[in-house]
C-alpha cells in the first residue's frame, strides 16, 4: 500500500531549544511565514517538517 508523504507541524514559539534540535535532525522543513515575516519571526513561527525517514521505517 502506497501512501502520500507524512508531515508534522512544529511551533517554534512553544519549542525553544528543541526547535533547533529538530532542524538539525531533519533539514527538510519550511517556515509557514514568507518574506519579511519569515525573517523577523523565525524564532516563533510554525514550521512544516517532512517525516520521510519515519515513513520509510513504518510503511
């Protein structure tokens, strides 16, 4: 059974140092803010991460 990609939404405003660790562990992420907001709010913005590694292990 083939499935689509898995994603997880992480909120930098609530994660503090754990967000840095998540970004180091999985480089495949994007900020949900773009442009000026992305630059100014990177420490508190939501990020969308792919879970490709987890998907390969589970499915």
